[in-house]
């Protein structure tokens, strides 16, 4: 049985990242166009199954996400061009909290 979230929203702190990727994708600039297409596909899948992403073990959740967002669970979705979408589930809602490249993801996981 899959978990269908009531809503899938982006935390306001990442609006600028999404806006920039969308703008560059609209200009058909790579790798932004590939990332944007992958992002839209991922969001669609998450809407159908909120637990679709890879579970990040609780012991590996970056402290930043715990303190800034109150995250107690974290999921990761691989996107094109070595980017990753990170989200959490609260009650029956999915909240996208970050979009990072490979280097930033590695740095976060070391903290």
C-alpha cells in the first residue's frame, strides 16, 4: 500500500533555487533543463507515493535540517546532473526542503 500525501509543497527557503532552475530550463539551458524535467517527474511520483524516495537513516539526518526545519525523517531522490531533492513528511504532508548538487549533499551528510 502506498502513502498518498495530502499535499506536496516546497519550503519557502528553496523557492529561489526552484525559480532559477525553472528560468534556465525555460531558456533550454543545460543542465538546468534536465534537472527541471527530473524534478517535475519526482514531484509527480511523490504525489502518488510520499515514501517513494530513499530513506535517509535518522542518525544521518544533517543537524541543519533538524534545527532549521524540525526534520525527524528525511527522504532523498536522485535527479539528473548529480542533483538530489530532499524532503520530509509531516503528518500527511510532504515538504520539499532542499535541492542540492552532489558536492553539497556530501558536505551535508558529513556534518
